[in-house]
C-alpha cells in the first residue's frame, strides 16, 4: 500500500509458470491474490499511514512476522481460506 491510493501486490515468482499440461496455474494462486487484495481494501479503508501503523504494531504485539492471529491479518487469511474453498481440486473456481 502506497500513498495517494496506490497499491502494489507482490507475488512470489517473477517467472511465468505452467502446470504439467501447459496451463497457467492461475486458479491455485487466487487465494493468495485474494489475501493481498484484502490488504489493499484495508489500506483504502484505513489510509496509507494507518494501514502501515496497524501492520507494524500487529507484528510487534504478536512478536511474529506473519501475525496471523492479529486483527489485521486474521480477516485477510479468512478471505484467503474462503477463496481456497471456492476452488475445486484442480484450482478452478467451482
Ligand atoms: Zn497478510
């Protein structure tokens, strides 16, 4: 989340990956993208500075870099799990 309403979502790989049949594994990444988009929504709702203050204080309070149980991360993980549950076993939305 950046000032002036900008957001950048970083996904782990910089390389285009395909599965065993040459298809893009986009579906399997949808839950992670949903998690990150939840943070974008938080940043839009709270504002840039407040978002980062909440993120940093959550990590300090939980003494964890992931702070999964924090009020900032828990709803993002919930959105991620909901998106995951909406995919079938091949990663395609049901
Ligand atoms: Zn997160």
